[in-house]
């Protein structure tokens, strides 16, 4: 029994006329009659009562029709699901992101992706850059948004967002009324910074900027998350150099000042495994590229 036999049967059951059914199927009437007879022989029971004037389903034929229609519907559903999966339109993604990405490009990416591909379930994990690399190595995560650079050749990555650095000061600080701040004026301040292992690229840039200004920062307190760093600044534990998008956190007790000296911009990079074959991952990469080129 072949699938075409079932389709021939359903069409004839709907038309109850060999000529009309053959016309719908784009075949001649005699081959249709032969295929139905072959199907009946294989099944071992009659599907139709045939007379010169009419064609009617037998009781067994009616039951068989109900079951076959369900099978064909399931087949169509399977085809649709397969097509959607091949296009990356259904499935699940585990996405990692550094905390600061939530204040710049990530919300737009997620909103666009959910709108374009509502059938994909997203599991979001707030992870530091080093944690994301570990999760990607272990296959626990599909795509990450982290601070570049990335030294490992096993990953593909590209910068999708760039922004300047700013100085975060307690609102009671003596420099709070200045339009911008020279890094040299912070030489004797206590700094709040994250451990280098969490994001080496950003850490090294901050240290380098301070050294170019003539001092090495006195790191009085370390914190893992950018939100925590800003909260500690608000608590007057020190000052910090942070990405400009942290202003969107709107933390009471903190003011942000531009840096007088010329500084390199810091980026957010999208990262995924080089050997990744998942259509869903490729769909996300494609949408992120579209969003960030606008």
C-alpha cells in the first residue's frame, strides 16, 4: 500500500464518482479504478458499492475513511513541523548574556526574534563572559552575548553593538557638577571593578585607560555584575568606569559623566559554535544581523 492509494481513495470517497475523482487527481478513470481495486484486494474488504448509476461507501469503507483522514492530517502536520524545523521556526534556544547587554541591544533582539519566530522557546541565562564560553564548550548554551574579544577558534563571533565608556560617580561626589570628567582627576579614588577573568577585554581596556592617565586604579571592591557595581557606587563605596548603556539602569544615587580623554568604544559580541548546524541558531544569527544593521 502506498500513500497515493490512500489519497485516491479519499478523493473518490469525497466525490463518489470515478470520473470526477479522476479529474481532480489529474489521471484517467481506468487507472483510478484499477488502483482502488488493488487497494481493496490488499485490504481484504470492499470500500465501495458500485452500480452503473452510483458509487457508495461500504460500512467498512466509511470507517476506513475516518481513520485515513486522520492519518493524512497527521502527515500534513508532520510535514509542516518538519518544514518549520528546517527553517529554524520551531525549537528551543538557550541564550546567555552579560548583564549589561540587557540595557542596550538585547531587548530589541529578543523582541524582534519573538515577533518573527514565535514558535521557538527561549531560555535566557544571565552569565559572565567566561561562564558563557564554558557553557558553549560544554554544549549547554546555543548563542551568547558577551564582551569581546574571544581567543578560541572553535567559536564564531561578531561585534553587534558598540558604545563609549563613562564614569559612574556617587551623586554626592565633588565632580558631580562637571559636564565631563578627566580620568586624571580619579587617580586617588577608590575603584569598584569586576575580576579580570569575567571579561578580560573590558577589564584590560579600563586598566589601560587609567594607566594612560598616569595611575593604576586602586580597586577597593570587586563585584561580578554591572548592576552590583553601580549599586556600590550609589552606596559611596567608590567610583567606576562602565559602559554608557548602564545609564538605562536608572539607579538612584549615581550620576554618569562622559570621559574627557579619547577612549575606545566597548562592544557586545554575538557568539556561537563554528560547527553549529541548528537551523534555529542560524535563524537567530540572521535576525540579529538584520536588527543591528538598521
